[in-house]
């Protein structure tokens, strides 16, 4: 193995690949290598051969057929199979970290799609890969089939990137899109996403924002050379987003998206994952279903938007195989060290700019005019408002307001009996709303 590292791949006619995991993505990797073998062989001058696949149950029926002799439930068998590259798609942190560490220490190149592993142990693995002179490739860990990490590496040669904003989770984007288009409740759409293979049996990583959080952490490391600790990044999932919130937002000219945002300014590094109102005319508002999108702001190139499929076996598998092919054509170069900023920038769950406030209640005698008067006297500037009355005399109010504080939310809930939900509004919408529109039903 070490001999192969020093001499490169030129004298090899076959590259031996091991798989850790043969689930949805692992199966997609096998399918992609098989279907693209001729093209890969012509491009690389060598064949890619899968020689071993680590699985939990070797007798399980799988969507992709492989020779039984390739399957093993023992990691030691992978270590002993003289693999040149290992593709890790088993997910999780333990025992995955121990496996990847052992492979790197042996001198084996690693391609991984495991965003949780990278977000939690990536700094250690990058340092270890540099020490042993091996590739650690992770393009597939962020944004499915969008080659965003490779593109950003190119831009960073001449551009300073000050902001990254995007839809990094295809599952939640599909759910929010279908809640709006099909007018179905969250639970029904989640079940449909699971039936289509967009959501796992346990969807918590997606719908609670963890998946997008891990991806944002990786993007920040690449773009800014550092990230905040995971515990310091503001995170909110989509579980509490209701159809009424989506309808109210649309009446005001917005769409709710789970946005991951990272920007660096005078106040330091800011990272967040939150359901956010995006103007309907904004490019990110047009990204529907299981698609991902990443918008970057560069010092020379300006704003750029990258889009692509973000959920499903083949988009991620495509990125894995592209990583594999890339490292077979490139000499090793040390990875920039990953760092975490020790101090977190304090943040409130309320933004300092414009917020979308959803109010709902059945309290007798409570009117939109009373709510407006209360907010006006509290110093809150209401830019626009829409009102709906549902069956059962449920009053629903959607407000675009500036200056909302925690105390105002508490008073609305206590004195008016109104359930309150707050969402930030994408910065680009501030100027538009400040110039026009008036408060009123």
C-alpha cells in the first residue's frame, strides 16, 4: 500500500476498492461503477474493481446484486483484502471513525459521504490523512450531486467568499414543497417522502436540521478555514412548520425554506440552519422538491447559484465516484487544517432585522387591530400583515415586523392567548418590504 502511494497509480491496471456499507448510497456506488466502467476505464487508464463490501447482514436481500464472496460482516476482512481505496457510506460516527482511522493509518485513501463523521471528527481525520500522506475526499458529504466543494476550491484561489446560503437537505425541501403544492399536512407528506426513499425510517436528522447543520459546518471549514462548534450553531428544523404558516407566508409574497447560512463579517463568523422566509422572486424560492441549491457571494465573481438533486441514491453515488476518479488522477496534496473558533458569536432566536410572526388563537374578542395597536405601542414596526379565519373561528395572523423581542412574544401568548411562531426573513427581502406595503388586513 505505501509503495503504491509513493509511485502513484500509473503502473496499476486495476484499482481495488472496498466499500463500508451497502445501503442506498452504497448500492448506488456499485450501480454507477458498473454502468460507467467503460467510460471510467478510458478516462483513467485502469479498471475499478470492488473487492470487498462490509455489511451488517450478508444474507439480506438488496436492490443491487453482488457476488456473495464480496460481502463480509468483519472489518478485518476489508483491511486484509489489499484495497487501494475505501468508500465509506455506512454513516454514523461509531464504529465508523475507528474504521476510517485504521484505514488511513494503513495508508489507504478514503472517500466518504458521511457528513456527521466529518462534522464531529473531521479535524482529527484531516490531520491524520496529512500525516500519512493519503487522500480524504468528501465531495459527496454536501449537497448530493452538486459538486459544490470542488467548485468552491477553484473560486477560493482568486475570490474571497463572504457568504454561503443554501438549501442543503433534499428531504426537507421535498416536504415543504409538497405541503404547499399538494396542500397536505406535514405527517402525510413525511410518509410519502419515506415511501419514495427521500426520508429514512427515522427522519429526525433531516427534519430537525442536523443533516443541514453538518453540511454547513463542512462548508464553513472549506470557505472560511474554520467553523463554530456544532453546539454553538443555531439550529431549528421544520417539524413545527404548518400549512397555515406556509399559506400566510405565500400571501405576503414569500416561501418557507430550510436555509443554511454562513457569513463572516465584522461581528465574526455566523452560522445558522432555520426555516426562513424567502421572497417568491428569489432564485432559492424556486428550488422545489428534493433539489438542493447553494448560493455563494464572491469578492470578484459576485453571486453564483448552484443547483442539483439532493436526495436519492444516484446523485450522492455520482459524487462519490467522481471523488474516486479525481483522486486517481491527482497527486497527494496536504489538506488545509480544520479549526473551530473557540468563542461562539452570541445569537438570539430572533433576528435583528425583519421577522415573520405567525399568530393563531381562538380567544374571544381578540382582533387583528388589537394586536397591531399592542405592537405599535411596544415599538414594533409592522411592515405588512395578512389575516385568515379558519373553521372553528380560529384567527390566524401573519406579520412582517421589525423590532420584535422575546418579551413581546411572551405578552402575545399570555395576554392575548395567541400561539406564536417566528421565522427570520432572508436579508435580501428587507429593502423591498421597507419601501412599500402598509400594515393592515
